[in-house]
C-alpha cells in the first residue's frame, strides 16, 4: 500500500503541472490510488460528483500519467471511498511542488518573524492569457503588460481603481505571475490592505517591526489590493509611506488598487495621495455586453462546455456590473446541471436564476445572515451568539462565506456583522467553506439554494 501511495503521489505531481490549480484542488486533491496492477486500477474518490468528473473528463489523462510511471492496465475504476487521504497529500506537499517548479516564491520563508496563516501569495490561475479584454479595461491591460515586460521602469506606481468585481485583482496578479515566469527568483509580494494592517498591528504587538519592514521593503514588486481600507489608520499609513518611498527610490515596481481614485479616499494622508499620483492612475470600467458574453463563453469552455448563444445572452444580461457575480451565476448553473446530468439550456437558467429584473440590486448583510439562519432552522440570536454547537457553527460559517462571496465585505466587517471581535475567525470560516464547496456537491447545493432564497 505504501508503494501505491508513492506511485499516486508521483502521478498527482505530474497531473498538477498539466491542469489548472483550481481543477486539481477540486477533482484530485482528495483522491487515493487503492489498487494498481496489470488488470485493474482502482481510484478512491470522496463522492459521486468527483467520480463522474474524473470518468468523463480526466480518465485519459490519468491513464497516460500512470503509463509514464510504469502502470499499464486494462480497466480503470473509480470507487467512492470515504477514508481520509494519506498524510502525504498535505498542503505542504503542494507548496513544495510549487517552489520546485518555480511558479511562485514561498512568501512565508521570506519573513523571519512574521509569517501568518492568512498571508497569501499570488494565485497562478490569474494570468494575462485568461483575462478577457474589453473597452472598459483595455488601457489597464496594456499598462500591466508594459509593467510585466519592464517592472519598475514604466508607470510606477500604477494605481488601478474601479468598482467591485471588475477584474482589478486578476489583472494585478497577472503582472506578478508574468514577472515570475520570466524571472522565478523575483521577490513578488501580493497582499490585501486589510492583511497589511493586521500584520503591522501584530508587528507592533510582538515587537517584530524590523521583520515586517524587511519583508515588504525587500520586494522587487509590491502589489497591494484595496488600499482604501488604509484610510483613517494613521500609524499604518505612516508605515506604508516609508515602505512606498524605500521601494520607489530603489526603482522597484508598486501596483495598487482601490474602489475609488486617490483624491476620493477619505482621511488619506496628503503625502500618500500625492505619491499615488506619481505614476499612472487608470479607471477600470464595468464590462460591456460583448465582454460579458466573452467571459461567459470562456469560463464555460474551461469546463469543457459549449453554451447556446441564448444562454450566454441571458447570463450576460442578468449580471451587468460585476464579473465576479457573473462567474458566480454561471457556476451555479453549471453545478446545478452537472449534479443532475443535464445540459444547460435557457429554460433551466431562467428557472434557476430568475430574470434579471427579479434580482435585487442590493442585498443587505442583515438579510444574508437572516436568510442563512432561516435556511438551517437556526435562530438569529443563536447564529450571532458565541455558542460553539456544531449545528450553529456551520450555519455561522456559511453566513460568513455568503457575506464575502455575495457582498465582498472585508473580514473585519464580516466578523463584526456576526458579533465577533477577531476577524481571523471570518478568514478561517470563508476558507473552510470555500474548500468544502470545491470538494462536496452537497455544500455546493446548499450555497445554490441559499442564494436562491436570497434573491427570490
């Protein structure tokens, strides 16, 4: 069995290099090789949903990879197997693989004293190749490509601003990934402002100011998301001011995003406001109809599906201002059809998602929490309480996930909405539900049904 485990670990390593990280984590992370000989290969999977996907989409790939590793078989079988995956398939294995293939630096090792579990690096699925260019973002796209070709020489800093869910994060991270592709040794740091603030507070608390400063001021490229959250935080603004100066004077590239231009960020220090205007500021607009159609078609093709034009048109008109929400409704439709073995069509889309006019433009955080609690038959008082009962904790985690995915709230605001003081609880909850939804069709179905009630 130990040899089988090593064989499957080697096979998974090759598969992870072949497909996107998202698909790997969704379909392969919780699998096991139960049997491998000349007559039969049996692969253990956690549920019927993953079993169907591997059979339909990845069987040939698995066969080829096993063949390269010396296993040729007549029959391949996928068997639902609920035992926990072996320790060798831990997250740390994936991190080592990423480092070995030079996809991105291991950011945690660059800081000697402040390494947080919620510090994230670049997401390698954000690339220029899968970014859909339209009239609302073509200038930002061109500027980012120029920066990736010559970081620190053009448009430094680059300040990108616009509404929620229009692709700012995708585009900025694409710059980092492109730079790492050309220079794997480059120190590219991506962080959200709320994470920067939290790390700065921890640095003060644990007297690790030097470690904190070294991590950010040694960057070759610093990418900061949602800088508007630095408003009103005087000490953090002062620290960021010094970090900005150190990097800019060393000709290191700085890329910043916000939901508004620098002049409109309240309580932002004038010295930061002026520095943000040193390079280039670009307003990213909401995607036009053609861009939205292209996004739907591209995302569907990534799932090996070709949608009818009438379905694409319906989805493109359903969500008009937010790419993230557009991808969300498409994922709802695909997950619904996949779980039932259906082909997506206009009637199913209309029944599941409703008409564009029926979807409210605004949903309040209170409505999200209330309807999540009602879905799980939990009282609003319990879900807001400090109780740790399983039947209350899980709905509370779902509510936090919905606040993040639907309203794109910051983690501190999510925690406050659920009566929590520590926002790391919100971070943990969102990550937990996100992972479970990737692996468990039942969780995905719950999220679909809650969204349905939310927009009913």
